[in-house]
C-alpha cells in the first residue's frame, strides 16, 4: 500500500511540474505577443513620421542651399553699395542656413 502511494505521489508531482512549466511557457508566449503588438503599433506610427521627416529634410536642404547661394550674391551687392548693415543682416541669415544645413546632414542621415 505504501509503495503504491509513493508511486502515485511521484506521478502527481511530475505532472504538476510539467503543468507549471507549460504555464510558464504559455506566459512567455503571451508576453512576447503583447510586446510584438506594441512594437507593430510603434512601427505603424513611425513610418508616416519618417516619410514626413524625409520630405522636410529635402525641403530644408533645398531652402538652405538657396539661401546660401542667393545670400552670397546679395551680400556682395549690398557691400558694393555701402549697405553694410543690410549685408550683416543677410550674412546672419546665411549663417543660420549654413548651420541648418549642417544639422540636417548630421541629424537626418536617411
């Protein structure tokens, strides 16, 4: 009788261990699925932002380049006319455009 009881006790203990292991594995799958859903949502939200950033980057580069080119020409003309204050104002705008172009290249490499 005692032998039979010991055998049954061991069988039940092993089943409990297996069930606990399966429960942990199912819990891990649930956790992974939850994280996957969250990551999927983040990626869905990020893609339109990347497209918008790409368009803004292109527009920012175009405008910065245009300001630099036209600014150099305008500064020279203003200085030739003796309008140094105005040339200084345009120079500050071209410096901003130059800095913006550097930031665009550095922060948005895509």
